[in-house]
């Protein structure tokens, strides 16, 4: 089974800019980098053709002004909610194919789809959720494969993870030129998704969005938001498991898992603080919260509540939700047993979320 790699079909120009912006790659990582760059170069003709054939068409696509944003930390249930909302025939979304190959997704024929599928595993390594080229995907993946301004690059350059987080999640120290390029790239990704979905409004999901609420509201002041949250300890354990699976096939710098663990907690804390501050900018009738545990226990009830709160119709999507939920029967979620040190660290960094979200604070063994 191939290792999942979000940079498999990255644009060569983006690779060059990213490499120039980071320290030199050590020789032991050259074979991996060579594979990245070779695939990128081989797919450049497809990007050139698509730009020439569809560039003007995409430039004139009008994005629906009321997208639906799913907000939440990584591993808090955002993917599950995204998959559910993508069942709604009234919405379009960024697909996995667009995420990994944003430069030639429109013109990709059956043979090219088969080629790309060979680079993807059948399920995600962190949670065994099935991977399909037509399934909804984070728009952040498409952004990372279109420009160098994405937090996802911390997977390739983990020693610069703090810099990538502060710039492209918290948006600290980012000049206007970078902001303008990121905005143009983001809107281009959404125009392509809108074109491919026949002009429908989009349902979008990316954990990095929780740090850029002001930017999203500037572009889409009438957007709706769904915030999903989960027990912080369970979120952390799941996030750590994800990093252990997806960091090795991407990294081009040395970093131990112990070092990365400390960063995960730091990033979770700072991201949550930023979200709690910025969510106040969202009008109260345009946002709804959902607890992951409630969504998994009573999915149809929670989905109905979400739609009612946001003023969305459920008639067309209800039978689709029922059918999709039937396909999940028998799916087993990962179960992680926390070490006492895990509990202590989560209480230290994320204890404020237990009070905010009304979860019982976990006990540390020995207290």
C-alpha cells in the first residue's frame, strides 16, 4: 500500500519557492525529494494545458456568497461532519482529486484518475476512513499544492513548524503581498470547485480556517459556520496518532515524535484561543455548535438541529443521510488508552476547554 502523500502532484514552481524559503535538505532526504520533484515535473504539461484551456473560464466563475464552513480542531470530527454534509445535493465541495491535483483536476481523464489513485491508499492511515478521489477534501490541501502559503508544509519542514503555524494558522507577521497571494489562491480553488459542482454553494472544511475567521468573513460576510468540538484529551490522542502516521512519508527534516508531541499541544492551545477570540466576529444566527459525541450518538437529530438553526432545508438530504449512515455500520473508531502524563499535559494546555465546553476534567492517576 502506498504511503499517503499530499504533495505527490504539487506544482514544480511551488516546490522551488518552498525549498528556497527553508534550510537546505540533508542528503539522506534527497531520494524522497527527488521523487517529489520528479512527479511534479512529469505533471507540468497537464497544468499548462489546463491553465490555457480553462484559465479564462475559471476566472469568470462566480462563487456563491453563502458557503458553509465546518470549523474545528484536527481530529475533532470535522471529516465525519464534512462527509455527512456533502450528502446534501444542494452543496458542492472540494474533492480529494482537486486537493491533490488542483492544477489539472478539470481535464483529468479516466487514465489520469487511475494513475493518481495508485498514489493513494484505500483508507486514511490515521483512522481507516475510506479514500475516494470524489470524496470531500480539505481545501487546504489544494492550497498547499498551488502556493507555498499553507500550514500543511510543516509536514515537509517540521523544524519550521512553529513558523508555518504562526504565519498560516494564526496569520502573524504575514505581509500584504503574501495575504493577497493566499487570498487569490484560495478564491481560485473555490472557483474550480464551484465550476465542477455546477455553481452550487460550497461546504468547506479545513482546521486551519479556525485561525482565519477575519479573512473568511472579509471574503464571505454571509457565510454560515458549524463548529464541531470533542473531548480535548481524545482529540489530542487522535491528533498524535495521525502525526505518527503522516509525518514520516512527508518530512524532509529531522524531528523526533517527542518533539512533535510538544508542538501538537502548543498548536492546539493557541489555535483554540484564537478561535474563541475570533468566533465573536461571526453573527449569532450564522453559527451553530455541535458536540462530536452527540453527533455520533444521535446523528440525524443533531443534523436536523444544525440545519434548523442555520435555516437550511433538510427534505432532500434526509434520505441521503440515512443511506450514508447505513454504510458506516460496523466501522470501528480508534481507541487510545491515555498515559497519566498525557492527561497531565492536556489538563495543563487545554484545561480551559473542559470548562468552556462542559466536559468533566480527566483525573490524573495518583491524585
